[in-house]
C-alpha cells in the first residue's frame, strides 16, 4: 500500500511541476528594447480607426537607431491631424519612454514596460486617458505572411518580408469595474517595402 501512495504522490508532483512549466511558457516575458526595435523597421500600409469610427488608410514608417535604443514610428495619411503622428520610443534602463507628437496638441510622454509572448510585443504602462487613471497597452500582434501576403507577390518576395503587424492601442480604466482592456485604436501594418 505505501508503494502505491508514493507512486500517486510522485505522479501528482510531476503533474503539478509540468502544469507550472507549461503555464509559464505561455506567459509574457520581459524583453530588451534591442530585440523589439528592428522588428518595426520599414514601410507599412493599412487601415486605422478608433473604436466605432470608419477606418482610414494610413502609412507607417519605422526607423530604428544604429544602437537599437530608439525607434520612431511615423503614422501619416488619414490621421485626425493635418500632419503625421510621431511615436518616439526610447530605451531607458529596463523601461521604454514614449514621446507622442501629432502636430496639434502638446507632446505626451508615457513610460512602459516591454513584454513578448508568442512573437507578439506588448508595451504596458500606467497613465491618464481622458482625465481618468488607466492602464495603457500598445500591442503589436505579429501577422503571418499568409494573413497579409497578396497573390501578386512571388515566393521569394514573400520570404524577404515580415508578415506585418496589427497594432492596437488599448486602455483599461482603473476607476471602472470592467477588468479588461478596451480597444481605443487599431492600425493595420502590412509591409509595402522589405524591412531592413
């Protein structure tokens, strides 16, 4: 009888250990900015809209500094401002500082932590949106080549291009009972030129 109990305890222990390892493998891991920065280099095009609005065509251009500590994303055409939006991300220790400029309002700054899960990148920070305290998430969801590839591309061209990104800007108000992120704006980023 004691042998059966020991085997049962061993099996139970292994099950617990395996479940801990399998659940931690799907959790997001903090990553360095140098890993993230070159992923968004290039020229992208797609639709963009805030929640409840009609999508507009936009162009996104991404530049990563030589030392991979700064990333500039320029979003133009179809934005609410007459100029392009500039999203300037800078590595600051283990965090990321964002300066946002749209040519109309004053610059806005926000500090984020950077995570990766299954090829997707998420910047998470706490700030103020619409005069309310909020958690802010900038999610770059990796799209596969088959999701964004047109039929006119050759196989070689498709292999040389990233599949693209679905960039969502999400908020969760801290003074609200809703305990999930709400979509604020989404930007489709399909490559129009090979990434470098």
